[in-house]
C-alpha cells in the first residue's frame, strides 16, 4: 500500500495515514476484505513509529473502515456505501466551513456569501 507522509505538514502523521487509507477505500482502490500491511510492516515502509500506525489503524477501526482480527491482521471492512457517503458529506461540510471562514476574513457578510454560493452553484 503506497502512502505518502509529509513530515513537515501541520497535520499529525496518524491523521495523514487515516485520510489516505479512507481515500483508497472510498475510491475503490482498497476493496472489502483486502488485507492491510501489518503495523510493523507499514511503519517500516513509511518510516514512522509503529505506535503511530497503530493509532491510525485504531481510528480507522473505530470509524468502521477496517476490522482487526487478533493474530490475523487488519482488513478493509465491508464497504458500507452509506458510511462512505456520510464520510464524503462530512468532507464537503468541512470544505464549506473553510470557505465561509475565508469569506468572513475578507469582510463578506452572510448575504454576500449566499449570493456567491448560488453563483458558483449555477456553473
């Protein structure tokens, strides 16, 4: 599994791992029941601590993207389309929040933001 870690990013490394694995699952690159590299193997591949990879795998499992079977490894969970759709909606919401903050930092009021939103939506 090819992951690219940016050590100079403000985003924690485990979050980078989580985001990239989620992306691979949502794009269909990783299918249900696909085995993931062991924590040790992935930590050596991307040159980070095994604890960091473990934290990422735990977060992915908690969110329902992977399952871990003790002694067997971690696997992509059944690709729950509803879960994937909800995850994408969260990403869109976060992007919209960023855009609103940027607009407000430029002095735009709610009406101007709405007008701009509808203008962009029409394209």
